[in-house]
C-alpha cells in the first residue's frame, strides 16, 4: 500500500476531471455489470507512464464529440480489491498498470495495456481513445 499523501494527488488528477473513483468490488460491479451504455475505466498507477501518458491521454480524449457515458477509475496498489475486480472484467488481458478499458453494454470493446501506453505521448493515447469513442459511443 502506498502512503495516502503520495497517491491522493494522482487519484485527484482523474477525479477532478469527472472520473469516479471506485474503491470496492461492489462499486466496480455496479459500474461495469451494466447492459446499457459505455464506461471508460482507467487503472491508475504511481508509475511515470501513468503520470506522463495515461492520465493526460485519458483527459485529452474527452475533448471529442462522442465520449463514454461514464468515467471511472481504480488505483492499482491502493484500491486492491476494486482493481482486482476490474481486472476480472478485463480478461483475457493480463493485469496491466496503467491501463485503459472501454466497455459497451457490459462488454470490453477496447483496451490499452501498459505496453500501448509506455513510450507514447498523451496525444497519441488520446487519439487512439477518440477513435474508439467514435466507433463505440
């Protein structure tokens, strides 16, 4: 577990921009076990590629005509049970932090693993997500 004073600003980087922080498996189930609409899930992390690429890319992606109906986040290494539950919905992909998943009508339709995020700019990540929004949202 990371010190709360370390991770709070990293979590707020998303929650201050409309993402709902999920902290329990029940909250994850309520968000993802839905049969209608789209949900974007950011698996947040303390790593540099989360700070420099994933979080900025996710936020930039929302500047688009089409966007997901709901924005949620879990924090790997902090909200362990919630993160574990979210990762169950992301199978068959292996655990990845950070990662970004788009669900439509309860099904995973687009997924960016760490290796899709690491070494790519926030603009590239945002463009990738915008294409997914245009197709699925």
